[in-house]
C-alpha cells in the first residue's frame, strides 16, 4: 500500500485540438497549421517543443517580457495525442466537443488527468460542452490555449498555460489526512484556474484573456505551485483510495442531439429589435437573453408571444 503522504507519479493525456497554441508561426500573420500531409509534421514540432518545455527547469515570462515564474518538473508523466484534424476553434462545432469528450471518456482508466489544448475563440463553449457531455466525471480535465503560438520565437503565453495546466491536472493535497485531487472540467489561463462552465473571453490580445465574473476562481498558480481555493474544494475534489488507483468511471458519454435544428436559437434583446426577422427559423428551443434580471420592452411582448406560438 502506498504512503498517502508520498503520491505516486501521475499520468496525464494531453489532447491537442489546434487553435493558436499549436499553429504554425508566421512573423507576418499567424495562420492555422496546414491540412493533409503537413499535419503530421506540424504536431510533431509542437510535441518536440512541449517536451523541451516540460523537461527540467524552465523560465517563462509575461506579456511585458518580465520573468513570471520558474518551473521544475514535478512527479508526473504525460502523453501527447493530436486529433486527426486540428482546427482553428472558430470552425469548431458541437461535434468537435464530442470528439474531444470521446477521447477523454475512452481513456479515463489509462490516465489520471487530461489537458486539452484548444483555440481561444470558442474555448469557453468547448469547456462547457465537455462538462455536460461527461456528467459527474471523476478526474480533472484542464482546458487551455494561448494568444501566441508555442512555436513562436520569444515570449509566448503558451508556455505558462501548458505548465500551469499540468500543475493543476496533477495537483494532490492532504485533507484531513487523506489524499485528494481535482475532478471535473476546468479552464486554466494566465495563472488562474476556473470552472469550465463559468468562463468568458474578455480580451483577444492580452494574455489575461479569460475571466470568471460571477464565480470565484478555483485556484491560482503562485510561485510555480498550484493553490486551490479552500472554499472551492467541496464539490470539485475527489478522494483517492489508499493505493491511488481510481477505477471509478464516468457513468456515460452523452450523445449529441439529432434533428433538423437540434440546437437552440439564441436571441439577444436589444433596443429596437424586431422579432419578425427571426420568423424564418424553426428550432426546438429558444434562449432569450433579456436585459438585467429578465426585463424586456413591452412593445415586443405581443410579437414575441406570436412568434413563440408558431413552434
């Protein structure tokens, strides 16, 4: 039986889905990696870079070129898996999220944790989608990305985001004398760990690109060490058994809905909105994003009810 105070080496599956993080770097324009025969070459270069980052001590910097932290390899190993088609996340669909969730689901007994490299444009949708596709998932899934490609010369936030994601993916802590780790889906970006369902992208240029405005951060990387907020630990951690073999599995992987228009139509209210413009759409569900606590103009109340009666 292993000593609960000396955790064994943990294993992480790193899933590369594409996005800016693993794009080819062009000094004039950052463009998605090429398709076809060049995809293999592209992801091998990314793998080579990630290996060099995670081996030994590594310095990484903030977006002002100042040293941000130092990283020394911890007690874990990781395996790299590139999806067969890595894409710019602006082209992602719910099927893309399902493909990622399926890889995680099928490998949950082989790895202790998962890190998903994803483009930032739709990262918040992916992290939420994976959360709901893998209900009650018992291991940590950390979704991350970058504003600058990992293969770019000079400073890149990809370095810190990758190392920080590994740190939280393999985080363990003794609570009441028993060893615990994180569970569920999270987003890690620029030292902050956030719940996968509460993040929003707040900037397309700065490295501090994501925030969780309504829910506190789950944790933060401080002086190279992952620190989980004590008040967040209740529903977000799991107890490891004495020899740290977690054989519990997620009960299911949800399938995507089917049908002609299976996804909701989202209507954002704005002053002057005419709902007649939406009459050509036929959806099984509608999400109405109203003002404030649910307010909307009285002038569209009748047209809204008439619109809903058509479904």
